[in-house]
C-alpha cells in the first residue's frame, strides 16, 4: 500500500477545516509544497477569503 501524507486546510478566522488533501509520501518537498499552495489558493478563491487566512497542517499534527 502506498504511503500518503494527509493535510487539512483551516480558516484561521473561524478555526474550521475547509478542505483535506492527501499526497504521496514519495513526493519531494518542492512538489508537495507546490500542491499545498495550489490547494490553498483554490480554497481561498472558492471561499472568497484572503489567501493569508488559510493555513495547512498535517492532519492530527497541530501547529503550535
């Protein structure tokens, strides 16, 4: 079974999760960041939010 990393995108104003994304663990860091930034921009557009209001974190690994 292919290993995946799971991410959630959060609206920092509300604390609500607005999207999830799973990426291959084999993906290099540059590709992973590009995919995360692309999804972040899509969520900002779809939710009519400033991109700075959305952040991502690994699912079940809270940012401190």
